[in-house]
């Protein structure tokens, strides 16, 4: 079981990194692939794969009794110990940080591309966007996301690598004649690396709290159930449905990273066309909306988007 959990944890981190790449993509079709159903399926597939792959541990692991009711599982000496050492080096040592770094840089690239799109869009449109209850801009969230990605990768390397190095050392020195003092030192180091190995599994939430103000705000909001903010977009009655939908996507959806329910006061101006147009641009399968009585302000019409 320890082998399976050891591989499932970095695999889920890699899946999370891939999901970040999907949700930060400027392409609506790519964002549509980031769904809860697909995430659950991928997690089940990955965990099932590692469960089947590690059947060999049931055959080549020896159970040694060191005392009354004290049993220890050890690897069979020889080729299997060599296999475990290099397997741990590649699967849990080198491969996960490399993949997380690749997808992390990919997500950063997507975010920068979104920022360029927003900058170009703001230069073309005259629509007014008023944010109520929105605490952060996209630029702030970009920086926090970058920090969170690199902190996760760095903490994984710091906590996991010592255990891998210890396995390689044991493989190299397995035929050496060791004194009792050396064996005690190695045992102490091995226990320290084992403790450090599992520290990384429990510090993710705390490192995210340190790295991201948005994460702290959302965590507090989730714990004490603070209502989320909303965005008011003032739309000219002369604007087209497509132009208004594009403004909503670039100035509201991408800026505030909202997902889920969309409640819009589109009045009689766009009827049901605006939510459908936004759904197509954003990449949602559907957009839930509720119509309110139209509000006018000097010839302008307001659309209220609730971020939930």
C-alpha cells in the first residue's frame, strides 16, 4: 500500500498541474476539457494503474520478524533491491518534478497570453466594468499562481529527494562491512529522510496559504461562508450580442476566474441570446441564468454577473 500511495500522490499533483494548464488556456475548447467528470476518471485510472503495477511487491518483499509481534518488510537482496532503488529514483524522484515544472511553465505561458488578450481587448472596447467585492486582479492572481506552482515543485524536491538519495547510497554500500556505529548513523538518517518524505504530503495547504493571498481569502470565505463578489458590466444598448459576450468573457470570466453559475440582468435587450453566446465563448456546456428587470443608467443597460 505504501508503494501505491507514494506513486498516487505525485501523480495527482501532475494531474492538478495539467488541469491548471487546461483552465488557463485561452482556447475555449481546451478549457471545456477541464471538467469534474474527467478529473475523477483520470484519478481512478491512475490509482488503478499503480495498484496493478505494484503487484510485484507481494512477491518479492520479505517479512522478517525481529521480536515478539514486531515484523518488518524488507526487499529481497540483489537485483530486486537494485530495481527498487532506480525505480524510486525515476518514478518518485526525477519524473514528477520534471513534469510538474513543464506543466507549471505551460500554465504561466497561458496566463501571460490571456493578459495580452485582455490588454488588446481593453484598447478596443468602450464598455465600463465595475467590480463589487472582487479583491484581486488577474495580474495579482497570476503572480500568486506562479508562486504556488514553484513552491509545490520546490517542496516536493526538498522533501522527496533525500529518501531517494538514501536508497541509492544503500544500494552502493550494500556489500560494505559496516561497524555498529555506522549502522546506527545510517539508521538515524534513514528515519529522518522517511519523516521528511511524508512532511511534503501535509504542508500543501500551509504553503498555499503563505504564497497566495487569494487562497487565504477563499479559504476564509469557505470556512465562514462569506458571500462571493459580483461584477456589474454596463452595456450600451447599441452593442451586439457577440461584442457584449466577448466583453463579458475577457473582462469578467477570465479576469475573475469565475466558474459555475452565471446570473445576468440582460432584460429585453438580448433576451436569451447573451448567456448562450457567453457559453460558446467561455467553453461551458451550458450557462445558468436568471432574468431581472432591466436597469438603465443614462441610456446604458447593466448586466449583473454573480461569481459563484
